[in-house]
C-alpha cells in the first residue's frame, strides 16, 4: 500500500505517468508522459497562433493594450479549453490506473 501511495503522489503532484514508472509499469508510464508533453507542446503552439497577430500589431504600431491581447487569444480559446479537458482526462486516467491496479509490490519479510 505504501508503494501505491507514493505512486499516487508522484502522479498527482509531479507528473502523470511518473507513478506508473515508479510501480514498474514503464510502458504505460512513458506513454502517459509522452501524451502530457504532446498536450503541452500543442498548448504552446496554440498560444503562439493566437499571439501572432498581437505580436505583428505590436511590431507595426509599437503599442499594444491588454484588450488587444485578450481579443487575439479569444480566437484560440476553444482549442485551449479542449486541451485543458484532454489534460484533465489524462491526469484522471493516470490516477485511476494506479488505484485500479493496486500493486502491493514485493513482499517484505
């Protein structure tokens, strides 16, 4: 039970998939970590897509207001929400995966 608690803490507080690796389920842990990194990379790409018009406006006019930033990012807000939901589902799956496969680990003498 102690190993499961440590794995659960690693997955919930540090990185989804790290608890699976800690429990010895390396393939599922690596897949979860790769998916988390993919979601983060997509998030950066989406923010940059929304910020591109803002950056170009700042280059041409020299000034930009907070309202301009919010307006530019509104165009990609739906993608951001979808990625946030995907990340939450992935995080939840990694927690449920650890709890449903409660692995007591090697027996201690």
